[in-house]
């Protein structure tokens, strides 16, 4: 199993927090790490890390993916049992690599999961939910931007029960339907999770300045 790699932004010699940025489908960490410049705040005393997803998007060598969007040529929104099995297998493999990546950086900085924030966009948000299902640890906070829950029947461990969650979506998102935002919020509330929810008007599948401000304030609250 290959180790995840990616760029970092390290404004602090001895950080007190680590912030992990998980990019979306077809993007890459070299692009996504630039969010750190907008989110950086000396009050956070945080360093930023952006791992590249494990596999290359077919026919698009600059793009990476955490799991296939078209397993067996079928889009995930229409996936049957066989396609869902492929997605879950790939998610599990990605999450194992992500866990190792996070654990190694925690060890190197003498920090714990409770000192870590996760920020995922689109497919990166989906893998953040899966990470919570797998790792079961309490984190400082997790922000899901324009994502969806893939396996809602498992959201019952310390990651979800004790980790503050920020769920953001644009009401004009043409890639990941806003109905998934509504579903995620309903599930989170029904289980008593600590959540903040923001459905942003007139916003599509993007990370706007308004979204960055909300994420910044979320980190500031729990840093």
C-alpha cells in the first residue's frame, strides 16, 4: 500500500494544531493547499497538510480521486450493490492510507487526533465522513463542504458523537445535490451530534469567500 503524499504550509515551528485539507474529485493537493493561505490565523498556531488522493482519475493525469465516481461505468448516484461494493472497498483503502498519514504527522508533531481539524470538499468531504466511520477517534473539528454521507448506518462512534461538525452546501450545487446536505443535517440532529449547518444561497459547487469565513470562524471556536 502506497503512502499518501502532498504539499504542506508550515507557518509554525511547534504547532499546537494540525489542519488537514482533503481535495475533491479531479483536483489535487497542489491546488487545494492554497486554501491554507485564507484560513491561516496566528491564533490557531496551526500547520496545514494536503494529501493527494491515492489514485489518478482515468484520462486526466493531473486529477486525483479517493474512490471511483463511475464504478463499472455507473455514476455513484445510480450505483447498485456491485458498484456500492467497489466504492466501499476503495473508500476503505483510501481511509487506511489517510489514517496512516494523519497518525504519522501527529507523532512527528507530538500531537493527538484531538489537536486535528479535517476540512473536506466534495469527494474530500465524503471521505471525511468515511474517515470518521473508520477511525472512531475524537477530533478537534471536521468541516464537510459540498459533500454527502455514503454510509449513514455507521455514524455512531466517538468521531461523530464528540467531534464538532460543520456542514456547508450551496443551494445551487449542480454536482452534489443539496438534498444530501439536508439528509446529512437530519441524520446528525437525530443522533445528537454537535453540528453547525449552513446552506448558502445562490452558491454552486465551489468554495467561496463566505464559505472560507464560516470555516475560519468554526476553527476559531474550537481551536
